[in-house]
């Protein structure tokens, strides 16, 4: 069952408020980065629904804020400490990152021109 566009405008803010209240009640703390994540995610989704072609840059910027604030909110979870990390593994890690970056760039270079011709909406 698909919702109408008008129903989405009402449900996204309600979902955001309920999600934030749930996190506030579960942790007992006011998480400002999580609030920014929810607000910027809602802005991106609503402007995407209105007209993506017209608001492409706004949607992109809102999603960047959403992702960065979520990473900032998860910094305690992602914090870890490595002791006695071998120095010879740095070269292997850099080669792996370079290989994956090259592979993704190659795929994007070959696939993105084909996507522009496909009807998405």
C-alpha cells in the first residue's frame, strides 16, 4: 500500500519526533547530533518528494549533514584503540584502499553514463 505525497509530509515529522523521544527516554540524554540527523534526513526526504530536479543541491547537502551528524553521534561506538599495530601493515592497508577506490571509480565511470538514459521516475 503506497502512501500519498500529502500523507508523507505528515508522517515524516511524526516519525522523527517519536524516534527522538524514544532515544531520549531510553538513554535519558538529549543527543543533539541525533536530532540534527533526523532533521536533515527529513528535509532531504521531503524536498526529494517535492521535486528532486529542482532541489538536487539542497537534498545533497541535507544528506551530507545527515551522514556526518550520524557519524558524529556514533563516535563513542566507533572508538577503539589498537595497541602494537605492526608498521608493515600500513602499506597493505593503503594498497587495499587504493584498489577499492580505483575499482569503484572505474565502475562509476562506466555505469553512470548509462544511468542517465534510464527513466527512473
